[in-house]
C-alpha cells in the first residue's frame, strides 16, 4: 500500500463517524488501527478520530509509546490531538486538509497549526500536508 491508499481508508473511516474526520495509524507499511470521530456517540469531547486511534492502539499493544508509527488523518489534528501525538511519540503525521483549509471552508477550528505546537514540544514529528486535500474537504460538503 502507498500513502494515498492509507489516506483513502481514513476518508472512508471519516464517513462513518459523528463528524467527518478519519484516521489510520500505520507501521511497517501496514495499517494497525483505524478510527473515526465519536464525540456525540460517546458524549466525549475528546473522542476525535486521532485520539480514538491512539487510545485504541496503545491499549491494544499495552504500550503508551507509538515511536515509529505514522498517523494518517483526513484533517490536520487540532491542538489537543497534536499534543496527544507528541505525548504518544508518533513519528510522522500525514494530513489531508489543513486547519487553514478548514477555516477557509467555513469549518470551526482552533487556528493553531500542528507545526506550531510541535515546535513548542519535546518531540519532533515530521508533518506532511495536502495528501488528498480536495477529497478531505469534500467530506464537509456531503
């Protein structure tokens, strides 16, 4: 599988959540978990796709460290989700639509990029933006 394939699975995951956000975590070119937003279902404002994926995987592997894992997410992680990536030790984040893309599309966001948060943290995470951006933004028009 390639990065576009991983993002396509995240896009499909986003379609089944409470809000159109999806995430997959990959290691050694294999998806190890996929998740979607369950804020309304769980009555939990922290149940974003990225946090759900990280919680699910760390519980599954019984280890809070996700060093060497890559998170693919349809939209740039919010500040809470980016901080969770730092605490978990995620090595790379691949993003569909950026926070600015979402704001420009009229989607409410906290206007603080992942790069800004990572720069203030203790863990350097590689960030790649724009993979299947148009498809990610289309989720909000459906």
